[in-house]
C-alpha cells in the first residue's frame, strides 16, 4: 500500500503482535504503517482499563491532557487542539475512488494512486521518536450482524482515549476477525499538524482511510465520520443497507408502547439535544418517556418483518459543548460528569472544572480560555471555541435506551429530516410517500455551523445532512434510497422539521428543545393514523389545533405562521432546486425529478 522504507520492528514487538492476533491482514497493515511512519515503538491497545489509565497518566505528564477536578469530575480530562485544528476540514477531505465521476459533484476527489503517494510522502518517518498505537475497534456491538470492525493506527494518545469512549475497543474485535477477516484500515499521523498538508483521505474501494496533519476529533477519530458514514455509506450501497447521519430515539407512550424515530440534521443543529429530549411536564405526568439510542449515526437495515431496523454504531457522544446546560440538555450534561474528555472548552481555575458559553449565567469571573489565555467576561472573545466538544461514554446518559446494546437494533416508525432555516420551511411536514420523502431529504438546506471550517450561517444544500459524509456520488446515493424503498414492505413515514424559523428581528419563533416533543407526538400520531393533516403544495402539514400547546405560553397565530406554506416562496425554492439538481445530470433518479415537477405544479396553482 505504501511506498516502502525498510524498517524492522523490535523482535519482542513481533511476538506481542502474535499474541494478540494472527490475522495476517492486520499484521500486514500494521507493519506497512510502521514501515512508513517509523515509530520508535508499537503499542497494541487491548482496551483494558489498566492500559487506558497508564495512557492517561502519560498524557498528563507530557501536557497532552490536563487532569480535571477528580472529585467533581471523576475520570475527566481536558485537551486543547492546535489553534488551526478545531473543526472538520471539508475542502481537505477527499473521496479517492478510481473514477472521478463516481465521487460525484459534491465530494472532493483525488486519484487513489496520487493520494497514497501524497500521504506517503507527508507521513514518511513522521512517527520517529513517537509511539504508534494500534486500536482494534468495532462499530456496533461485537457479534451483531450490523457491526463492522476497524483497526486504527495513530501516534496520538488523545485519539486512543477518545476512540475508547466513542467505539467498542478490545481484543474481542480480533477474535471476531479471525485469521482472515477483513476490516477497515485507518492510518492516522498527526505529523506536524500543518494545515497546508492536512488531508483526510477515503479509499472506499480499498476499505482504507488516511488522515494526516490533524488531531481534531472529526478528522482523526476514524471510526466516526470517516468509517461509519463515508466508507459505510459506500458499503451500504454495495450490500443493501444504509449508513446515515441520524440520531435514534425511542418514545414510550403512557400505555407502554414504544416507537422509534431516526432524524437527520447537519452537524451542530441539535441532534444530541433532540436525542436526549425531556418532554414538557404534562407529558411526563401522563407517562411519556424519551430514550436515546444514538445522537449522530444510524446504520439501518431491512428486517425480517419488512420494517427498517436501526442501530447506533457508536459507544459515546462527541457533542458540541457550547449551549449545553441544565435547561437545554440536562441528560447530556449529566453524561459529561465522569469519564469524559473535554476539548477546547474553557477551564475554571478556581476549582479546575470546565466552562463554556451557555453553561451558566453569568459566566465565572475568571477563566482560562480554550487558547490557554486568562479570560474575563469583559475579554470580548469566546472562552470556549464554538466547536468545543465533550467525548462522553454513552452509558453515562441517564436516558440511554435499554435497546442501546441490542444486536438487532430498533424498528423505525418515522424518519425525520431537518435543517436550520430562518424562513420558508414550516415547523413540520410529512411527505406523501417514500419516494417523495427521499425528495424531501434531497432538497434539505441548512445554515452552516462551526462544526466545519469556513463561514458560519451560510445557507447551503445539505441533502439528508450527508453533504460532507457521503462516500460516493450523491445522485447514486439518492438512487440507493429509492431502491431501498422498494425493499421495505412497511416503510417508516418520512417527515421534515425546522426548529429554527425566525421573525423579522432574528428571534426564534419556536421554543425548541423539550417542546419539540409536541411535534414528535404529532409525527407519531401520523404514523399511527390517529390524526388528520392538511394537504399542501409540499406535503401534509398539521392543523394548528393538533399541535399540543398545553403549558406553553405560545400563540396560535405564531403556530399558524410557522406552519404556513407560502407557495410563492416555494415556487422560488423549486426553481433553486432545479438549478441544484442540474449538477447531477442523468444520474439523478427520475422519481426525484418527478417530485420536483409536482412541487412546481403545486406552487403554480
Ligand atoms: O467533528 S465531527 O464530525 O466528529 C462532529 C460533527 O461535525 O458532526
Ligand atoms: Mn454529526
């Protein structure tokens, strides 16, 4: 795979290798990686607490991590990334398939040979003086038919410790692979954290990921976006399943019935908050309960019963810290109270705990900001980076679903798409059927956030919230959705929501957070066929009377306003979509073109 430089691992390391796995593909991958990067030492991660504890200690000694107040935040640590390395880098993220046209117009593409050579040159010898860690991990419960194994090599303890939270790391992964099993190869080298030489390369045809010159989560925790979305979406297309940028939650009704929904929103648009929602008081009193299966990624298959079944392949939450507080998301906050790694938030030096914008009001008088500088509320800059994160173990979450570890997953009643749109898109609407639902997902637009580098607040198309994460041609991905629809006897209903409508002064028109339960209830009633809806140009929209406003100081007029489908605006939207679709040419499924024609027709009369 890499252009060779002679390197021979110390003998005892080889024996160590043999003790852990005799999978020759793993051994070959590790040896080739070492030949390229030339680490002083190879450490085989076994997932044991003893080994992780030793690594934490080492990272604290070198300054890579800071130990936080162990009484208030047991097992919690703090890490700062380089100032130039705080978010995903979409323009340096490549899909490296043989044919450029297979990557499609939305992805950055590089010829695989060129990409291997480029990364090989960049990473050559860059682990000299460092240790290379070999992380065996599973996306999904080991032994589930949904699950897939990866092996990531990295020169970063921070990556090892984050992977140990976010995925299932352990030697049972090698056992699952056996002597000859295939896995996703992940090579990560932080090199010099040089933004000009930063590349996140995906080779879907070779089951390989290479990441160089970054140490930020989304670029280097290779099980997450790189594997569980980009590579997995490609595998899903080949193998007849789906890898989606979706949370999964379960709603328990007062009669004990459970219903599950999956929802796709772009990064930093509230997936974690919706997944961990606490319903308004009167719902709780009636016995409603919301439980979290996942907050970011769903792997979805057709079950024997002809329904769609979903698992969360992850094992933790890599959540956006700013805005998370006792009111907005007490469950996420509770999840961060132990065994959590905080990245680029602020430190409160008074008690060696963490702080970020929105955690408490007012802010503490003195902090150390994410850059390591003294900070006061008068500083005029943010104390925590807007994309600062917590990496929290899923088991910490008070509302974690009992189905979290289920090998079969959970059956979906509804799929929800949603973006951040100040106007046009109503609070909620339902698609007419599966194919129209695929259209609704394909036309998603959302304002950009701090989760990726570049301007924030710019409206852009983000189909199914997969724009940065689809490992192949986006039109073929739409086609895969259409094809899946044909295989599902009992498909979930598909909806679109928008929690982010604003008035003329930029004030949000919907309270969001726990009150989104009111919309979820309507969605589930639609699935059960127990509530009516009005047919509009874009699909089915609730009658205002059917959204429960009990206990909320909220006017029916405002509700009607955010449910209103403005045909003139949608006519303009349709025209814009037509332009957007042009880039897909003939590869765009005819079903989507037909839905666009229907939209245009509906808006014209
Ligand atoms: O940085 S990540 O890609 O892991 C999180 C996100 O942007 O959704
Ligand atoms: Mn995400």
